[in-house]
C-alpha cells in the first residue's frame, strides 16, 4: 500500500522521531511511504482558539496538498491510497473540523473536498489495526511502559483499545495500566496558556498517576499531550521518559541509522 | 466583619454585600475564570472534597447507564426530541399556554429575570390582598430557574421570605451560602459542618443534635413540616412541561417538593421556555435519561405531575411563569441553540476535569461546569453573542467562560441529550474572537500571532523557513530542556519544561534520505518492496 504521511507541524518541527518512526515502521511492514512536502499544519490551534477565519486558508492548503497526494500519479498526484498521521488530535481536526470550518465560511466545495480527504486519513493505530489488519508489528521493547489514551484519540476518533492491542503484542514489554487513564492531562492547546493554573492542576494529577505506575516510559499517540506531560515530568525530574507510540512499535534500535 | 463560617467553599460566591457587584446578576461573576480558578485551586480541602464527590457520582452513573442496552438509542431520542422542540418552540409554547389555561391555570410571560420576579411578587401580594392577610413566607421546590432570576433576593426585598425545602438547598440557605453544583448544591459540606449550620441557624433545633445523617435529616424534616403546614404559597421550577396536555413535571428525591406542590393553596411555577416536550409520551424518554444521568439512580423517588387545577385536590390557584431571559437569543443561533437542550442533570459537571478541580465558584454563574460555559454566555450575553443583554464589554468575566475547557470531550460523552459541548465552546470562541475583530481594528497580540501563524502555515516555503528559525531555540535550552521563556509562553514554563528543538526537522531528515530510482517526484520515496 502507498501511504502518505501527514507528519503534523508539531512532530515535524519539534518531535521528528514520532514521524520518522512512523515512516520506518510502515516501511518495515512492507509499505511504500510518501511525504507530500508542501504540507504544513491542520489548523486545529486556530480553530480551537476561535480563529476560524485565520484557519480557513490553512485548512484549504491542507486539503490541496493531500488531495494531490491521493490523486493518481498519471494525474500529477502521488497515488497514495491512504493518509496517516502520528496524532489522534490532528486526525480529529481533519475529520471533525475541516469541513465545518469550510462550511462556516460558506465554502461548500471546499467542505466536500475536505470530507473526502478526511475519509482517507487515519491515526497510526487505526491504520495499523483497521486498514492494514496487524496488531503484532514484530517489535520488541523490554521496558516498563504505561499508556495514556489521549482525549481526542479516545473520544473524537474512538480508537478504543487499538493502541493497547498493538502494545500488548510487543515482545518483552512490561505494560502497566495508568490509573485514571481517561482523564485529560490538561494540555488543551492554548488552554494550557489561557488557563495555566487549571491546566497545571490537571497535569499534577496526571503526573501523580504516572508516578504510581513506576513506569520508565509513558507513551501515547499524540506528541502534544506527551509534550505536556513530559514537560512536567522533566521539570520535576521524575525520571519517566515520554516516547511516542510509533517509536515503540518501530522496535528497539529503530533509530540506529537515522 | 462577620465571622468566617467554618466551611470549605467549593462553590458559588457568597451572597454579595457590594451593591454594585450584585447588579451583575446571577449569571455574571466578579472575576474572569482564570483568576477565579486560581483562588479555588489553592484550596486543598476543596480539591479533595470535589475529587471524592465527583468520582463517587461518576461511578454510580457509569454503573446504571451500563445496565441499559438501549442507552445510546435513548440519548438519540432525547436529542431528537429536543431538536424538534427548538425548531417549533413558538407553536409548542402557545399549545402549552392554551392547555394550561383550559385546565384552570394562568400563564404569564417574562422577558427577563426582573420581569419574572415582578410577576411572581405581584401574584404573592395578590394572594395576601385577597385574604386580607399579607403573605410573608413562601415555600420553594429546588429550582434552577428561580436561582437564575435571583427570586429569593427579590422576594426578600419585598418582605417575603422564601424557604428552600430541598435538604441541600436548605443547608445552603441556612448558611447564607450559594450552591456549587446544579444537582448537589451542598456537595461542599460535610456532615459535621451541616450539624453546625443547623445548630446555629435552625430555630428550635435540638441542642443535642449529632452529625449522624439520619438525625440531621430528621431535624430538617421536623423543621420543614412546620413550614409546610403553614405555607399558603409554593414556588417551583419545572423539569418538563408537556405542550400536548399542559402538564408540568418535577423530578426529585426527598418528597419535600411534593409537599410544596400539594399542600399550599397557591402554586407558582417558573419555567424556562426551553423545558418543553411535545407530548406526554416523550416523558418516557426523559424520565429514563434524567435520573440515571444525574443521581445515578434507575428511577428517582418522586415524580410529580400536575395539570392546571383540580377542584378539592391540591392547589386551587396555579400560575405558570414562562421565562425567556436570553433563551430566544440562544435559539436564534443555529449552533448555539443546542445548549437549550440541557435537562440540568449535571452529568457533565461530574465528568469534567476542569470542574472537578475548580468547583462551581470559578464560573461565576448559577450554571457552572461545561454546560454553564456554553449556556451562561448565551443567556447573559458576551462579546459577539447577544443574550438577555449585549455583554458587559471589555473585561467581562463571561467572555472567559468558553475558554474554560481543555476540549477533552468527556462532557459530550456523558450528556444524556448529546449536546456537543466541545463544538459549542469552539463556536462561542469564534463568536468572541469575531466580536473582538469587529470592535478593534488594531489586532491584539494574540490575534497578530494567530494571523502570522496562519500566514506561515498556509504556504509550505514559509513554514519550512519558520522551522529553521526554531533551531535558535537550541541556544536557550540547557541539558536538553528549556525551563524559562518570556510571556505568554512563561505560562507554560511556569510548571513545565520544553524540549530543545531537534537538530533536524522531520522534513530535513526526509529530504536527505537517499531517493530510490524511478520515483515520480523528489518527495516520493518508499522502501524497497517485494513487488
């Protein structure tokens, strides 16, 4: 299968390992990966902060880029079958916000095109389990790991236990349940800045839960939530590392030849 | 200075003594949400009590909801019924009015809180004039609508004491406190505190009172029985009004509501115009959804239904006051109107990670929590969305409410009528931003930053250039982490580190990967495949 990677702006700029691991994992599974290099951002930060007008050109650009990625090579496209992103939140925005932003601006043709791109866009665990039909990706990861199911993966995308099924199949992993796992970590995009005190209080409780697991590694399907929880764990020198789900599934040593 | 009550204040602001502040009404607090939240977050006992209470209610609700195979179908039905009501509200309201009137009730229409309070006051004074004996005390069924209009305070100003008969509301009232939760108004009081409140404020209470729940309940019961037997006027809200029959419904746990609804000779019901259901049969859906979502019970102990007046049975005079107070402004908003579907179960409060940590106080409105964050701005009016008023202008605390959420979506999942609260919050944020845009042509720092980010992200070349600029962040960090940044990012680094930017962005890595021959574009490259 030819898979177009939507790296997401956050992973591209700050957490490239999440996107790199996604690429190498899919290639190891025998798929062809393409990267539409014109991609930027899904525009979720703008939409969720109330700047829908500013989000419109960002959404329009995303739809242009990935519509071309899905178009046949003969028509100048990249011939991708599907799009994958290492982020439940960004896929949630593509699926639940793009058409709405276009419709709100009265651009129904864009809304229709956005819906078509969204229908081909998957979060990593969805792609692996639902589209590619694998739960054992052949990775080994001999570490004590706990998993935070990010809010948008859980409630916008309904990924359910797909990430956990993938993790349970990893050889050597010591997977421990995170208490109160479905509670938000307090990130919420600009919420963390506009309501920093409340966000920090939520983060404090999440960190307490992480510490209770004695895990070496906290994993999740979203770099944004990991940036938030990881930022708190780093500040308090907790010693628990944050690692994106894709990096675990890519297998130990995946980054040896980056 | 009065003595500070020995209590944990989880909730709404105490009754305000500042007359200027009280004019802000019951929907508009004194502080913006972030500032009020900071105060609440510093209260350790509040955090502990709320965490415990909400976790308990969450577990109860989850258990009884899981019992029903058709829970999702019920939610769909509830949502569809409410959408239908909103789409033909004028017609249904007239039908309700006609049926209440035909059964001997009197219907009044109130545009806002003041009008509602004035109508109710004049009805009570009319009863006194008719009897030649002024009414100086009325009994009340727990009601959010009367809290919204500030009825008790309005009646007190006319020399009429309104006695709350719901046990939790009574506790709150005796302590001169305010509720902190829609359904469990005294969620913030423990039994030792309640004993102390009764000893200090309940006339004729046994001085040997203990803090056993049964003893406390018996004390309240004895206190209220005396009041019920002498009350001439009762005031209630309504959970539902049936357009088809003119029937009103109140759902409660204690039976004190039923005492109010049956003993006094005059009954006055204040109902928000959105509380309608079209037909009697529709109650079947809501009477399953409401108790399971609110108290986590399969069925509530008391459901009282009444239709007009029945000679020789119950109140012989019945008034229904229909309250707008910003609801038609919400109705005019095609997206925002779904907030009017709310049946006041408060399931969204109990699952909300923000409410759980800050309590009701920080919202500054009688409607706290996620539903309050979408309902209050629409009723009270905020910048960009008219309510009963246009909004209070710059610095209006109401304007901060749509941002009081991390958009985690737990509220949407819990809502029995499937109100998409996260989408409503985002919708109201956009209205607020557009309102600011219209008011100030000169952009705020935030708007300038958002516009710049959009400019960068709508074009790939600009984005790649901006990413290169991020590499400068490597200079700021120490030991792989950045621990201090200037405002507004200092809000982040006050409690969290940021990793230093990587040596190489993903797209830089991708562009230097060797490209296999025969690929159609420099950006397309795959693994050597078996094909």
